[in-house]
C-alpha cells in the first residue's frame, strides 16, 4: 500500500489503485472491467486534478501526499476517500470517488500508460472481497458411483455384522470352539464379550473389504484424464480460421458432453454465481413458465416441471418438459 505503480496498455491492474496521471493530456484513461462485472465496454476514469500533469517517473516521485479512504468493502461501484497533497507547505485536499479508483483485474485500454498509487492490496481488494468459492461440479456417472459406494458400504457392514453374530452363535456350543491354529490365549478369553465382538467385527471388515471397488475410482479418473487429451487431439474439433484446437479446462465432466441438448448463457457472457435457474422461455410468441414457479418465486414442494403457456388469448397451449 502506498507504492506508485506504472501500468501500460493492455496490462491488468495488480491491485486497487488511485489514478494519478496518464499519457493522455486530460488525465483520463480507458478501462475494461469484463473480468469483474462482464461489461466489455470501455469505461473512463479520471486522474486527480492536481497530479494529472505529471507524466514522468521523476515528477510522480516528487509528489508528497497522503490518502484517506474507507475500510475495504466489496461494492465495485462505491468508493469514498480523500487525498491531501502538500504544496509549498500547504495541504490541498481533493475528494476521491469511484471514478478515480482502478480495480484489480481490470485492463487498461487505449491508453499508453498510467501512474497510480496502491490503496488496497491482497485480500482487501474489491475483487478478492467478491470472490466466492465455487462448488465442484460432479457428473452423473460420479454421482451414481457415490450412490453405489454407499450401497456397497452398507453391504460390507451388514455382512461383517452377520458373520460376527453367526460366529458367536456357533461358539455357543462348547464343542464348537475355534480350531487349534486360531485358538485364543487365556488373556484374550478374559476380555469382555463386547470388546471381543468389536474386534471380530473389525476383522470381518478387513476380510470383506474387497466388496468396495477402490481401484474403480483410480481407473475412472485415469480414463477422464486421458480422455481430455483425446478431445484436444481431435482433428474434427480443430478451428481452421483461428488455428486452435479444443481446450479442456476440466476433465470432470467429459462424459456429460454427450448429454447436452441445449446451451444457454446470459447476455453478458458471465455467470456471477456460476448458477443458472430456468424462469421462463418464449417459443413462437408464446411465453412458457414451469408449474414450480409462481410470480417469479419457486413454490416449495413443487416437483413438477410441466410448462404452462402464459400468453394471453385463446391460442394458449400447455406442454410438458
């Protein structure tokens, strides 16, 4: 914090900065914040009035000033602060607003260079404060495997429990003791029956652990990893105009590609919460909403997804989705 940063055209801002000067005579610069809010249009930001005429590193280094600003908060469009510039032993105070603040992650455009001072860094930047950890997506195959694993685990526990009970039923007859090569010592026989039963239960769990296919997960992960390379090597997915091949960002959902029927995206090209919910659609002039949605709200306990035509007129239709 407090360091002066030089940022050149098409470079991203490393932290939240207050614009001091730019290569433009009016002290403005153009910035795109597509990575922050999805807006690709260029936004204009303004340098501090008393420092916008400083174009060289030596001039910027000669500035004596202090900056007072609010505590870090996640609102991208709100900022309140003040800069005190000391000239001839007199402090000149200038207000600072969101039009002076360059956010981390934004990119400088149509401006050769700018000088700015860092005010928020690290986890105190607005970009970091707006960060939300994304839940890992799981494919249908992986969900099925996890469900089957729970079933196999229940079978394993049940089998070990049944065998433990049958063992003590068998040994209830004094003539049916364990064979000589597995005979217990006197100290083991003096242990409480619950301790011995628990030990035997664990022993049967180890004996029957092959029921759970541990290697299956390794095999599936290896298949996904190698499958992602086959996608990148596929000549039918090669873009001749751009000269680029398909790029696999994650191999967790390879098998889901064959299940995709429709692709939807919001108008800005980004999903701020990485979650899209279906509200309504318009087909051939008819607006359809699910049964589960009433006045824009999801009705609790509604499991149906039948579509209702809400368009006025006698041509309203009902279809099932």
